[in-house]
C-alpha cells in the first residue's frame, strides 16, 4: 500500500514461532493448528474513531477533551490549539482526509474488509489489515471478508460506510461545539457524499490518462467502462493497466487485443466500440496530450502488480515450510508495483488469476 502511494501504517518486523496456536478461521467450530506469528506495525498514531467514541459513550468528557487537544497539538499542527473553533476544524480535516484515503483505496481496487469505527484512523491512514483484498474481477459488490454476509463493507459501499463512521465520530465532538459549529459539522457530513463522488470521478479519470474533468461527460464514460468491466468479468487492475499499455491506434485491432488478456475480454462486449469511440473522442479533447504521454501517465497511475490473495497464499504455503523466498520476492515486486519485472511476469503475477484462487476465503482470523 505504501508503494502504491496510499497513506498506511507500516510493517516493521515479522516474527514467526514454532509454538502452535489454534485458529478457527471461519468461526464454524473447525479449528486448526497454525504457527504463532507477531507482526510489529508502525504508525504516527494509533488513535481511532473508536478511541473518542468510547470516552464519549462513558461521558469521560475531561479525558476526551484532553485527547482531542493532544491529537491537534501532535498531529494537526496547522490548527491553532487555542482557537475556539479548533474542534470543528479538526473534525472537518479528519473528514476530508478520510474521504481522500477511501478514494485512494477505490482507485486501486482495495477493500478493507472490516471498516468499523475502531478500524478507522484519526490520521486517515490505513490500519488494521485483516480480511482485506484487492479486487480481481471487477465487481462493485466484492467482499473479501467471508464473515461479511450482508456485504456491508463491499467495494462500492466503502465511501458510504466512511460517511456513516464520521457521523458516529461527530457525536464525540458535539459536547465541545456551540450551535454554529454543530451546523458546520452537519454541513460537512451532508457534503461528504457529493464531494466524494467528485473526487472519485477525478481519481478514475486520471486512471484513464486524463487531467481535465468534464463532469457529466466523464461520468458517462466511466459508467460505461465500469458497466462493460462488470458484465464481461474483466480484471480491475489489468484493464486499466493494459489500457495504458496499448496504443490508441490498436485499441480496436482484434489481433493486437489478443496480446492483452483483460482488454480482449472487455472487447467481447457489444458496447466496446461505443466505449472506444467515446474514449478516443475524449482523448482528443485533452489539450497537449500525445498518445505516448497518455500511456506514460497511465502506467504511472495504474499498477501492474498488487497483492492478490492467491499470491499471498502461495507465499504463505512456502513460508509454512520455512521457505521465505517467495515472501521476500513478493516484497521486492510490490516495492515497485508500476514497473514491469520479468521474473514476476514469469510467475504469472500479471496473468489471469489461477482457477484455484477463486476458492480462497479470508476472515478476521486469517
């Protein structure tokens, strides 16, 4: 995530022991023995929305006020700690940073898996990696967490859930706000959804190599592309990446498309010509953008490699046999996710996922 440019906590160390532990991975009573392991993670702060919620719930307002002031002084230095509006400023900044974070997730197909208030950072960084996943086949309802039967935290609902969590967070701020400031917080929440849609569109427009946001026209272009991706079951990561690798002159050439497995599948949709026509027209409207420039920009915006669950599982199975070579290789590849690595290509990291990968399920105990 860090090398994808997404705000995140970092893994500093991983210690594996031979001590056995019981894991009921799917909470069905069928536990299995696994080796104990500890991950040491680093972050500028581990304060969560829930850190404030629990104090507000218990009416520990003195401690809550001290915590808010501490967060401002230590992590939001641009806010004057003596300003009477410091708390509303803090809330609005947390809301905006949270919006930006989730839009970043969406742009690379990342789904957190358990997006409750206790897993959301007051600094808007990615924390608490559990049953997460990078979406492969584009599916707005993609859920990596086998425990999330109602798809509450699915790909397409993450911004909505973030807004709901911010609503719960705002309740911890209310005791320290005057009437005008309460209205400011409510306005911030009301504007979250519309603002998030604009930022999400902007992020996806950049994934198509475009800089100028054409509002409705771009929304229609993106809607059409995502519709085609969903209906053809194309790969999220590789569709955008291959759109950035193919020359516009070849985007309708069946022989050339055969060399781009995800685009080949996308082109099977009867509306693919409509998409390419709209896309080519939109590219022409982009001032000063050459095809070479577009391709370079798109390859900088769209990773070729992400941590797919099947890749992680393959590395895990070797690590369980004390062979950490694939773990180390994965780390090397994912430190340069936008750069083609020949050995990664040979391992199939940019190929269609293997059939067995579709059976992988993860949970909070994974």
